[in-house]
């Protein structure tokens, strides 16, 4: 990371991402109530699959959004 802006942008993005994954992780339901998914990787996979479904239903271009997100990510390194 080259300067305070990129360091701050990276750190803030990582924090928001962690909060989203943590929140989404505790969203599984069983007959006895809420339960944790088995791993952060499983949660990330489920979140991405759900976002793909959302993109389909709302006619959003997921691949284009992912491409833009990768470019933004690269500017924040």
C-alpha cells in the first residue's frame, strides 16, 4: 500500500467485508433456530451465490459489477 488513502481505503473495505461476512454467517436457520454456517469460505460462497440470484432477478450484470469491483480493489492496494 502506497499511501494513507490507499491504506485507509483497504482497511475500511476489509472491515466492512468482515462485518458483512460475520453478519451473513449467522443467517442460517435450522428447526431449532439460528445457527452458524460451517466456515467463512462456505459463507462467502453462499453470499456470492445469493448475490448472483439477486442480480438475475433484478437484471443486474454481476460479471460487470465484479470486474468494476476488482478494478476498485486494485486502486485500494
